[in-house]
C-alpha cells in the first residue's frame, strides 16, 4: 500500500516549543529537570507533547551530548540466568539495585559466559562505570572493562591494589569453620570447592592447582583450610579436594559422592559454598548417612536455604555487599585513590556438625 503523502511529520522538540510559545530549554526541562518548571507549565508541555505525538528527548542523543549513560554496568562472568537463580547473587543484585535507586541510576547486566572469550558486550555497554562481580584474575572481560575510561569497583575477586574493592576476608572467615571442626575432633576431612580456573575441571584438585587458582576467593579459602589443619598435624596434600565447575546442588552432590569414593572414612565434608553443601546433604541422605552423627557437613555464604536446613556455615552480608559496591562506584569523590571495604562475616554453628564417631561406633553402631 502506498504511504499517504499527507501524513503528519512527527513532532520535534523545536516544533513543540513553537506550538507552546516557549523555549526549547523549557521543553527539555519538562523531561530532564522538572524541578525547574511549575507543575502547571510542565503538565501543559507534556499534554501538548502527547497530542502532537512527541516521544520525548532522544536518550541516545542525550547521552552523546552529556557523555552520561545514567546507568551502572554489572559484569557477571556467568550466564544471565545465574543472577536470578543463585541466592547469593540475588542478594548482591538487590543491594546494588538499592544503591542505584538512591542515586537515580539505572542498572545494566552484562553477562559473559565463563567459557567464552568474546568481550563485545563490554565494549558495547552504555554505562558510566562497572561493578565487576567475582571474576578470575585472567578473565578477558575484566581486561576489557579496565580498558574503558570509567570508574570500576571489584566485588570479591580479584583483589587488585589499585582498584576499589568490596568483600570479606575469605581466609579468616573459613578458618573459623576449620577451627570449629578441629575443636570437635575432626582430622579426616574432604573438601568440595567451586571452580578454580576458567578451564573446566570436574574432579580432584591437586595442591598445585589450588595454589595456582585464578579465582582468588577459592584459593584463599583452600589455603586457610590447609594452614589450619596442618597446624594440628594433618598433611594437606593427603586431604582430598574435589572441584566442580558448575555451581549447583547437583554439583555438590556429585562432589560429595566422589569424596566418599576417594576416602570412605572421612568424617566431615567442608564445602566452600552453601550451594555445594546443600547438594552434599542430599547425597548423604541418599546414602543413608546421618548428618551430623555419621558425617559433618559445612558450607559458606549463609544463604536462606542453608539456614533453613540448619547448615553450619559462614554468613556474609550479601545485600550490604551489593549496596556498598554501588555506593563506592557512584561516590567517586577521590578518583585515583583505591578504597577497600572489608565486610564482616559470622560463623553459624548449625545442626550439621558434631564430633566424629569413634572407630568402634562406626563399625558396630552407637
């Protein structure tokens, strides 16, 4: 069908200003700085704009003019669904969103699969700064972020001396778990940990792999566990450590199964996250093992499901972590001076840890 040559051209800011008999600045203020106009005048501008079909200032043109996107970018080196599935990430995301709301800023999620090298999403992102959420030291998306001339805050990892950072002391936090288990009498343990590097490995993690981990949170937690148990005579190289690339309860269950196959006599499974620990609880139940009588299980994070399960864990302030990261980014009062915010954690002694059974009890029952 031929287009009518009599169709009215869409209104522009200039034509709307002419229709109203006001300046273009007045029309612009009705959208961008409403406090500069009386309520009556702003209503007249907006009503006339609707009648003439004026859609408002072009946000792309505005961002080019002001060099501001009005949004914070959150870099997640996970698939997008992870941000809405993982309880810890959800709490962090809520806190970051609250900080953005307080500053009247938008929030743009920039997911990047850990197994992909393409950094185009970082280059395309129209944001005024980045919050980088828990990435490995050698991640190409992190390198792409650091190439952008915008402020950056890192949450959890990697911890860089010249970069704003928010997170807990992971080593000190998990050491509290180790001391708790040691105090109960555990010496024969197994460890289930999250991924240590960008390359997939679903299996045992050697001492060398632990020490070279590019995810420094996991590296710090494993190193602290090793130091604590070696201090009471446990040779860390003899402790089975099983790594899982995917962070799911199913991964935690399979890791616990593998640990029990490697050493059926372990008395405790130490998990570096609650998600893995919840999977370990399921595996213990499926094997007919009583927790904590037959097997103690601990986690790390303090997510709601873990607390409902009575898990012995370390609680970290997820919402406050996100809020602190957002505030640090948006309050860039002293550029060039790195600021570090270390968050406090709390050991939660739940119902999943107890003294190990004696050898006689394990053979003959209580």
